[in-house]
């Protein structure tokens, strides 16, 4: 421990990050035409006053439809890699704090002790006023595996737990991709559950 | 049955900034109030996007040749390595950079500071680290600029850098500062990290060996990302 280097401290992205980080096409994770069910995730980021946050950036990382991450440390060789799915997305909020991703529904992935984790998307939130980014997750309403998910089932307060679950809003079949609604409340009574990782 | 992957090291107290730091006024309505939920790392946290093979687009390491003419300002080279806590190079990871121009003005519609824009300077670049974890940019030194955090507040000259590393938990968004800047002592964003040794990580070193004669000043700056709790053993 003593001979380890101290990691570089985080600093805020500030209000001008779009200059370096805005990649409008990265909010569509289906650009390569991957396998799996198309979904849209829409939402809004609000601050402690409930005011929209127009200068936030959301990044997401997820497994493919089969539940495998495009990463060498995922050694689940029984599940296929999808050469057309990388699993990373990024979206800056607009003037009303809104964001929108198009992706495929991830499959379940193993957790610690070989407990199964329900399908989820890993999320980072950056903004002016955040000296260090926030971690959270998106789960999906109506997913049977949610009940036994190690993270969700560890949260006793249902109101807090539900901040991690995207609500199904429509679409599907002939109506296009299923649309999910998931908002981020940075502070206050309905504050999103953030993770210490 | 796969064994559990080795987690990443958690930050030592004081070596990262807190969510709420009242001297930086914008944290007051944006810092969560509830304590975050501590969660042990799983495959989800220990994997992350890779940017080798050009997935993030072509490198753009020279910010002085993105327009017809040369930008105004002091040309500088920024070179360094991306390392983990054990000093091992992080190869093939994307480094994104953005900054204001030499007058202290960002090429961004939100920036209304009364300083000139430079038609020959956008202030954004990116590069993927090589096998030794090295990156290098050529740019101009950014200016200091005022902000409305408190009366007569000025941000010290800085570059914004973002890097991914091997996992979702190694993601780093930070700022690089210049040695000897008198504004550092007054800047709440720089000061938000309590540990003085950790803060030093944010300051580049002037390196005459990196300077190019008759051309540009050289600054050296390594970024250190979280490492594993212990050296992982290859699975049998």
C-alpha cells in the first residue's frame, strides 16, 4: 500500500466540456446493428431545486444482449461476443436537462459469489458542480430477475430502490423500440441512489 | 464457476474531492445529500470500453494546426504517461483534452468572458495512449479567466483531461495546472482535494528535455488511475 502511487484527483468537467466530450452520435449504441431488443432510454437530470441541469454528461456501459461485456476480463466464454456491439454510450443533456439513448436491452451478468445480477446499465454522471462524477445504475421495470438482484435487494427503502428502475413507457412491436423513462435527481427528497464504487 | 474478479482499490481518505465543497458554490445544489451505497465490484464495474483500433476516431494531438493559421499564444507540449497505482502503463486508452485559448476564452457559446476568441484555435484534441502508456499533445498555454463563484475569482490556467483506463471504475476527469501559479492557492476547485500530496498530482512539471528549441515549451504530466487491490493471477 505504501509504495502505491496516489491516483490523480478528479476535477469538475465545468460548463464547457462539450468542447472536448460532446460526441452526438455516441448516444446510439445500435449504430453497428447489434443483436438484441432495441430500447430507448429517455430522462432528465435535475438539481436540488428541481431545476433542469443543462450542462450534465451521462456515460453508460453495458453488457450485450447475451449478458457479456466487450472486455477481456469478461471470460464468460459460454456467451457470445457481439462484434457489432461495444456497450459504451455518452449523451450530454440539452437546455431542458434531457437526454436520450438508443441501445439494446442487456442480458443478465454474474455478480459476486455467482449470484446473478438482473439486466442493468452502469451509469456515470458528470456536470459542472460535480468535483467527482457520480455512479449509478439503470434497471428495467417488469424484469423478473430484479427481485433477487444483489444491489436492488440490498436497498430496503423502496422509494430509494425505485430510483434505479427505468419505467416502461410504451413502444414495442409495431410501435418501434420499447421506451423507458429514467430521471436523475442529483439532490433532495427523490434523490437518485448513487453508488460508492 | 468463475472466481470473483479482484476489485479495484478504493481511494484513500482525502485524496479525492468530496461531493459537497461549499467554497465551490455550484456543488451546493448538485451534491447528493444521502450517503452513496457502497457496493462491491462485479464484472460490471471491472470492465469498461476500449478505444484501441480507432473506435474513438482519429487522434488529434496537435491543437495548433486545426485551422488555416497558427493560434496566438505560447506553444507548449504536454507529454506524459497514464499509469495505474502500481506504476504500470495503461496502453490503448483514450485521452480527451479541452481548454480555453491563450486569452482565457473557450470556443463555446456559454463562455461570455470579454476576451477575444482566436479563429485559429478550437481547443479540443484526443489521443490514444501507446504501448508504454504515453500520450503527447501540442497546444498553446491556456489563459486564466474570471468566474462568478465569488467576487474577483479567477481560475488558474488549466487544461481539462478525461481518460478511461481499463474499467468503468478507473474513469478519470481532471484538470492539469501549471507550476508556480499564484491562483492555485485561491482556487476552490484545486483546493477541494484535502490531501496536499494528491493535489500535487494535478500540477505538471516544466521539463527542458521536452521543450523543442525555438519552438515550444515542454511540460510533463502523468495521470494515475486506480489499480487493483492486488496483482491478479491468471486463471488456471
